[in-house]
């Protein structure tokens, strides 16, 4: 058997251009959720073993469809075996997150019938959000920084409800791994 020093496999890990981690936000409309990872060795007849979330795979390449994994941190570990000697493992972390999305309805009916009684942007993967609603004279009628906030059509949280009209909104939001975005638009209050 060869001395241990010369047996240690020299792995060239071709994982995302040599980085040791990767961040993925998987969206329903994404066409690319499958990634291939590969390793090489300068020692012939090397068998590679991959360990991902409790499951072993083997081969020079590993293809993973991250859309089938839950959001969170996943660890890929790979090592090689040649002539009965095992290399040091190489570890790679993959952060699978939710896609950052936002949809802003353009009308609602705050009439206490249990259908469409509240208004607020809808989406996932928000790091922060601020929602401002103004009347036609530019007066602030609603403000929230709570991602689960809801406007029920009242004036600044009081018992007084605003009239049927078109209101202007300004939504400032930041999705994970995104730059902040400001969206202006209109919402109609219908009774």
C-alpha cells in the first residue's frame, strides 16, 4: 500500500466555480432547479461517494433537483476512495430558500361580508415591507410594516371607515437576496 501522504486524493471540486456555498431561491416558474456537481481526481480508479441529507450517491457527478427539497440549509459532502484509501471529505453548503414574490391587489370590499374584506400585498420571501396608502389629497390613511398586516378600510386604525374611492399606495419591500423595490399604484375601495 502506498504511503498515506501520496494516497490522499487531490479533489478538484467544481462546485459553483470553487465556492464552498450556494444560495438558491426556488420559484414555481423557475425552469432551472436541477444542478450538477462534479469532482475529479489525479489518481485513476477513484470511486466518489456523495452524501446529501442522509442519502448516499456515488459517481463522478451528482445531479440534484432542489425543487424537491424543503427550504433550509443542505450539506453536500463528497470523498473519494482509491486502493482502499479514503480521501479527506469536501463539504459544500446549499441554502435553498423561498422565492421572493409580491402581488398587490387593485381593489377590495370592506363590507364585513367575509369576502375580500381586507387589503394587503400578497407574496413570499419578504425580508421587509412598508405599505403606505394615501387618499386623493395625499393624506396618509394606512401604514404597516408588518408582513401580515391588513387594511380593513378604516382611517388610520380608527372606527371611521374611508369612503368608496380610489386610493394611492406606495409599497417598499425587500425580498431575500434582492435589492429593495418601491412600487406605486392604486387600490379601489368598493362596498
